[in-house]
């Protein structure tokens, strides 16, 4: 066999080997592609279930806080009676009747040196909670001048979303705009406008 024939035979053999390897590689790529598709689908399902679980958890947490209000600015002391302090604010600052019924009241979070923690109060009746909340809104200046504040207790999910928008909140406020929270939504109003609009970035 001549050198040319040998070269042709060798080249043919190499080509066949290459074709075989390409075919094997193509099969492997197809398997990997299918596996990736399966993993992607599984991850999508997991995300959907996680989102659903988070939504249910947030809903349950929200329901458990439905009758709660937070009271800010009340001096903290040892062996204090939180319910009495809350009732005193409701009576003296909001000038509401003394028949408000609380199930319980306690400080929220871990003690902080030199800083009073808010008191979370659970009302027995939702209607009384709403009366206190709306009255506190109308007497915002009275409370602020006394160094006090009353607000709705928010879920962890809502607080996390608010933290993500803190920079936007500060930016809009520094620009002289009126800002407020509506749950996890940041609402902003220009001084020249009568309506608030949602801001996300």
C-alpha cells in the first residue's frame, strides 16, 4: 500500500473517530439539556411553592396582629406596667373613654441601652383598636409634641420591603415631598398635588 493510500486510510479513520465522538458528545449534550430543563422546572415549582408559603405565613402573621398597635416614646423602666402606660396615653393624650379593653401589652424586641422600646398592645375589640388608631392620626401633632407615636404593627415581610425602599423614602423626603407608607407601598405627594402616588425606585 502506497504512502498516499495509507494517509487516506488514516484520515478516513480519524474522520470516523471524530464523527463518533461528535455523535457521543451530541448525545451527552442532549442529556444535559434535558436534565437542565428538568432542574429549571423543579426550581420554578419550588419558587412557586415558596412564594405561596410566604404569602400564607404573611397572611397568618397579619391576622394575628390585626388588633395590635405600637406605642412609641414611652419611657422604659424596670417592673413597669405596660398596660397602664398605654391606657394613660389613650386617656390623657387622645382623650378617649376609659373603657378601652386590652388583652395584653409588652415591650417589643430586646432591651437597648439608653433607648425605650416600643410597646405592642393587643386590644380586645378591633373597633376600639381602630378608634385609637384613627384618633391618633387626627392628633398626630399632639403626640409628636409629646415625643410619642402610635402606629400599626407590620409583618416581617412588609418591614423587609420597607427597608428595601428606605433610600427612596429618604430621597423623596429630602426633596421636600410628603411621604407615607401604605403597608409595604411607599406613597409620595408633591406639594402642588392633591393625590399620593406610589414610588418604587
